[in-house]
C-alpha cells in the first residue's frame, strides 16, 4: 500500500471495543465516514460502518469489498454520538452502531425511501367503456375509485380495491398513481394558553438555536402537551424538525392523535412496526421529509436533516432506559444530542426524577413550572386509609368499598390501582408455611385464577397449582394478598351492573384492546377500571372521580434504593387520572404504615416535598444523584464462577476516587437458572468512575460460563 493512502476505520457488529482498519476498495472511491461497507472479516464478509479515516497503519490491510452507500447513511453527528455512547456506557463501538442502525440497514438493504402514493381516476377517457369491457374486477375498482375520488396506496385493501386491478387500470391510462409527501400543515390552536403556559413557551422558544435544557415541571393535567405543540409549531415555521420521546406509544394512542391533528402529519417509531416501516421512517427523518417524529426510547438515535428541538415527555419514566446490550438512557442521550446540535431539550414531567431535579437545582437545567391544572379543574385531594387489623376483601377495605359505591351511585367512574397482576402473589400452606416458589428463580410464584396456574413473573415458567402441600401433604393451601384478578372478582361481585375493565399485561396484549376499553370508559356513565401501572400512563379520563391505591407500602419498602422514588411517581401519576373533568377528584391510599415518612411527605407536601426528603436521604447515603454509580453484573449457571469473575473485576476497578460495594448476590440471586452477582461502583466525580471503568476495557470480554455487563447510571439494581 502506498504511503499516505487512506486507512478506513470500520465498526463491525462484534462485541469488541475497537474499530478495524481496511484499505480503500480496489475499484471505486474511498467510502465516506457514515457509509456502510462490506468487508472481509475472518472467513466471512460483514457489513460494517465507516467511522473515520486516517493515513497510516502499521499493518498490511485488506481492501474494502464493497461500498454500500455513496453518501453517508449515518450523518456525522450520529457517528460522533456513537463514539460518545461507546465511551460513556463502556460498550463496544460496533455494537453501538448496530443499535443505531435499523435492522434492514444492518443487513445491507438499499437506502431508498418508499414513496407514498395515491390512486386517482383520470377524469375523461374517451374509450373507458371499451377498455373495461370483459374486465369486471377492473370495472369494480374503477367505479370504487371514481366514487371515492382518490385512495392512498396503503388504504386500497381497506376500501376493497384489488391492487392488481388498480395497476392494470394505471397501465391502461384510466387511473393515475401520484406520489405524495406527508403534509405538515400546522393548525392554529383553539386553546388560549394560561399565563404559565405562555411563559414556558416563550422561554423555550427564546432558547431555540441554543443548547439549553429545560425542566418543564407541570402537575398532571397542567397542559404540558399544549406547551410542546406550541414550541414545535415555532420550530416548523423555521423549517426545522422536532423529536418527541414518549414512554409508550401503544399505551397512549391519544398523544399521537393530538399531534397528527395539530400538525397535519406526524411520524411514529415504536416497537410494533415492521423492519421495512422502521427503516423507511428512519430514512425520511434523515432526508427531512418527516418534520415531526414521535417515538419511544430508540427514536432518540434517529438521524435528522435539521433537528430543532427534542422533547422528552414523562422524563422520569423507566422505559427510557435500555436494560440490555447498550444500556443507555434515552433522556440523557437526548440532553447530550441537544448539546451537540445546539438545540433546546425539554424534559417534561409531573414527577421529575431526582437526577433532573438536582440538575435544575445546580443551574444546569432551566426550571419552568406549571403548578396548576388548566381549565378550572383542581388537583385531587388525598386521603390516607389505615388498614391495620382490617380484613380486606380482594385487597379492598370496608371504608374504601363504601367510597367506591358512593362514587358509582353518583354516576361517576372509579379507578382501582394495584401494581400486581394475577390473583394473589403467594400460595401458602396454612399447616407448615410452605410457599410456592419458582423452580428456576429465587422468587415466589404468582397465583393466577384465569387460567388456573402458578406463574413466575420473572422467567415465565408456569405450572398447575398443587392440590396438596409438597412439604407436609396438607390440603389446606391458601392464597395470600391480592392482585388485579382478585380485586376484579370482588368488585364484579359487588357491582354486577357496572361495566368493569381490567387493564394489565394479561388482559391487554394489544393496544387496540386498551384503546377500546379506554374509549368505552370515556363515553361516560359509571364504570370501574382495575389495573396495574398501565393505567398511570397519561390517559385523559374525565369521568374518573375516585382513584384508589390499594397497596402503597410494597414499593416504599423494597430494597432497591430507587423504589421510594418510583413508588411516589406512580402514586402521583395514577392519582393524576382523578378529577380531570367537571367534578373534583379524590385519591384514597390504603396503607399498613400510615406514618411512613415517604408517604407522609408525599401526601402533605406533594411530589416536590417528597423529592426534598428523598434528596436528603440520598445525599446522606452517598447515592445518586450525589454519587455516580455503575454496576457490573455477572450471571452464571454456577454461583462461584460469577463471584470469582467479579472479584477479579474488583481488583481492576479499585483505585483513586472510587468506592466498591460487593461483589455480592443480586437482590434476586437466581433468575432463569442463572446465578446473579453484582459489584457496585460509586464515585464522587464522574471522571473517576470512567477512569476505573476504562481499566476494565482491558479485561477479555469472553469468559467461559459467565455472562457479564456494565450498566452506567443503572435504574434497577435488583
Ligand atoms: P398534561 O400533559 O400536563 O397532563 P395535557 O396537555 O394532556 O396535560 O392537558 C390536559 C387537557 O387540558 C387537554 O385536554 C388539553 O387540551 C387541555 N388544555 C391544555 N391547555 C389548556 C388551556 N390553556 N386551556 C384550556 N384547556 C387546555
Ligand atoms: Zn405444608
Ligand atoms: Zn422464574
């Protein structure tokens, strides 16, 4: 190879913390950074991505076999982001690229956008009759199109039009197939913003074009979405694009509908799309055809031609964190992207995470507030119900039962929240106290009534319930505690004439089903909703006047240090479904521990008061956001192998400015037949944490019998 010939650095989808060097292809130009190439690797040929070029290499290099993209597929800012992600999350760069690219792109599919088209009959064709003679299918299609005026390609089937017939009509010149672009036509809002909304919009709009992160702290029903939409309207006027990250699209079809209505169009990216649809949407954002993208976690990694703002709705939500592979936080990546692109990022929530609060407090984020609900609705009133010594029925105490009856009799709706699916969390022998456990995990099995089964909620294992105790042979097996099925059973028996909807992962596999239930409830009239946290997700249910939280204690007592925060957020979010209509709302919280300081702070001084208490505790305990945290998790069929590996890791990590906790068994010590051990790494200064983790890069990632991972800023340490 001649001196100074370019060296092509290529990231390959392999779990290796480095890129690989290649010589330019023998024929054709040097591929651009961001382009895909096919290169020889081992005995095969692999699709990789060019991350950069240099001019010298110590090795004799093999040439690139084929350049797949004449121009960059991944724009420069995303190639830079990939390097940052690899460094920050200590993850192999090739695997980061793999996460960034849609499946089709990884497999080498051509990067061409599909054009959306409409079929439209040609107005006057003299010999139409003759052309349609003896072609009944074409005639039917022609008549149908004539009747409808025009039909989008994707809707042909829905209108009963045969595609082949339509194509034949086009070939005969009777029908035109016309390409169309999505029409972004922002409509003026009919809503008069409140002074707080107007202030927030003005502050964000003023920051357009600069790297400012805003915390939009707005109570439930304060009109945060209206603020987002007004900001986006300004961004569109300047010809730029907007990205809106939401926790779950499938659970909140209302959100997408509102954006589409306001802007004429809005693209979505979420998990229930085909690979082809995903790649197409991705390309259309990259080319600038799509102006507004609403997406879940991974949408933060989408390329844009000219992004103007990023909005992260419900920024506290755990679904923004990826729990496998590249363990990134989409919220934090959004902030990083905003800085890199010099655009504002808006983090919206009624219950901001302690991290975000702390960033606001230290002046890194600007704090904007919407402390009141819009449109004459007030926040619901809380009521703590002491259930010590009480006999519950389906998880419900007598007082709460009466309150439910009262609300239903008044023609109102009731939402019962219990964050546990199934019938009961424990099956117990009343003779010897044996409890049904999973054979493969160190957790109890949940009893399900329909169908009658014991199920593991961690690994999916299931078995029929035993008829007698496997330990002592007693037939007196009892179920203890209540899940959604049991609460549903009790409520259905007491209110046989009231429509009841159970919303949990067992009943609501499909988004359509949830949408149908919510639509039925929105129609009004007395109704009962029983469900898990799926009910906390931003739904607007104006008929709900009573929200009941059956078991607030479980979450506050869990060993995970983030559990109190998560529990407080859930309670406030689910409470936020109450009183969004004309009538005020009440929230009843049942507890065995009415003096719990977390609960008291939450009830007496709201989420911000809770966050203050929790902040003090975290500071004293040297936990995030007052320390940087990473966890190294090892899983192995043999307990000793994982521990031995983590002891080795601990030696490598040990150094200045870091504190190690463990290695020790994870709170759930065995899951799906794998023993789990973890090592926690804490540091005052983030750079010390990274310096320690950098030393781990030298450890060979392949370990016989041990699967291990690094999680920087973990959300879940169980
Ligand atoms: P949040 O996202 O803060 O919970 P939403 O944006 O969903 O609140 O707003 C709740 C409801 O209030 C929506 O139906 C919305 O259209 C309406 N709304 C928002 N802003 C105003 C306003 N300024 N005046 C009247 N209604 C409003
Ligand atoms: Zn027994
Ligand atoms: Zn299990």
